[in-house]
C-alpha cells in the first residue's frame, strides 16, 4: 500500500503552485462548440503552441459570451475581476484613461485570437483598461478566475513573469509600453545552443530574430569574429526579417547559450513601434564590419 503511494508522488504533487489548484472545470457544450473553441485557440499566438492537455483543459473550461457593439466587456478600475477572454469573432477596443481634451483614449483594437482580461487575474489588481465590443456582435470564449489560474497562469503567463525583469533590461524594447513588452514574452520560443553551434548561417533564409538570455555568441564574417553578444538582451537576426533578405552573417554560440526567438509573424506584430531603432542599429553595422567602407577607409588614407 505504502509502495503504491510512493510511486504516485509526481513532480506535480510537490509543486506548491499546483497543489493549491482546485479540480479543473468541465463546462458542458456541444461538439460543434468544442470544435469552434479549438479553431480559435489555433489562431491565437498565446495558445497555438500549447500541448494537447492544455488545449483540452481550455476547451473544457470555456463558455461562450456574446456582446453587441458598444458594450463594455471589462471596465477600467473594476475590482471584481473574474473572467478572462479570447476573441472568437469581431473586434474589441482597448480604452485606457483620457486624452488631453477629456475624450476616451483608445489604445488598440483587438482581433480574433487575441486574449484580454489576464492582468487583473494575474496580479489581483483592478482592471487596467476598458474593453469594448467594436463590432455588431462580438463572440468571445470566457473562463473564470479558477480556470484561468489552473490552466492559463500555470502554463502560459508564467513565461511573462519569468521574462518580466529581462524585458525591462532589453534596450531595444524600451520604445514599447510595459504592456506591449509583457506580451512580447508570450511569443518567445526558448532555445539552447552548445558552444560552437551555429545559430544563424550566412546566406540562409531567415525565420526568427533572437535575444540573448545567457551565455555568449559571436557574429562571423568569413570566420572572423566581427561582433560579440554577451550582454543579456543583445539581439541579432533582425535584418533578414526587417528587409526580407538572406542572412547577412553567421552567428555562432561562443559558449553554451540560452536564447529566445521571435518568429516572423511575432516580429511583424510586435516590433512595429521599434522599427526606427532597428534601422538605426542597421546603419551601425557598416561602421563595425571590417568589410564596411568606414572600417576600410583609415588604412587607405593613413
Ligand atoms: P485587465 O486589466 O484584467 O483588463 C483590461 C485588459 O485590457 C487587460 O487586462 C489587458 O488584457 C488588456 N490590455 C490591452 N492593452 C492594454 C494596455 N496597454 N494596458 C493595460 N491593459 C491592456
């Protein structure tokens, strides 16, 4: 008897965050609705990489909410936050504070696949913004606080918490609002390389940009090291995405490296506000590369 009990002790049961969770909810719904939720989740950058178990839990826990145009689904400042949402159909405006003339300040419009309402549930704070139905009929999938904590917070939002401090230090991303920065973490794919591994191959097609989390990497031009990345938050691989061109240099892990990657879709969705910074950075490459005109000049004129 005691042997059986010992066998059943899993890593999960000794993780205190998991011990406190109530049993996962199953809200009755038709097969058609289950299929619709699944389709919405696959459109969502937050959930599309989730595993089968998480998808099943989400499908079980969600229920449909429909709201006509103009209705506030969430009101800024509300302290009674109990729901988290994903948009199935229609659009929602995010409204926060007021403009100088006193009118409401609309920050963004969210489309199907977008999620909202997570902040108040994550941090136990009042609702940070108003979310208003901006289509004739908005169709949402909702879940309650307990389900959010059991399924979304544990599996998805932990990434935000993990990278919160890191993102504050990434100088490139200082042009984003703190909320935009937090959502960057949702799209991070964590990757590791061993010393000597090539992360990027010159001339190859580029699909991702990378941020260094730990370790040291180096850019090579014909096997010469032209740049070293060792500060957490340093980034590379952005040019292929910015300019739609093949990789301009090779990047190799100089030591074991921990990186986070953003794919092209995430890059295009999230990096808009810092494109000018990326372009300024691009101009610097010519100054630092031995092949670049400026670096070659002094020898010729000396
Ligand atoms: P919450 O504070 O629970 O409710 C309002 C939601 O608006 C918030 O969670 C976020 O999901 C969403 N939101 C979108 N953009 C912003 C923003 N710039 N600041 C705060 N909340 C935002």
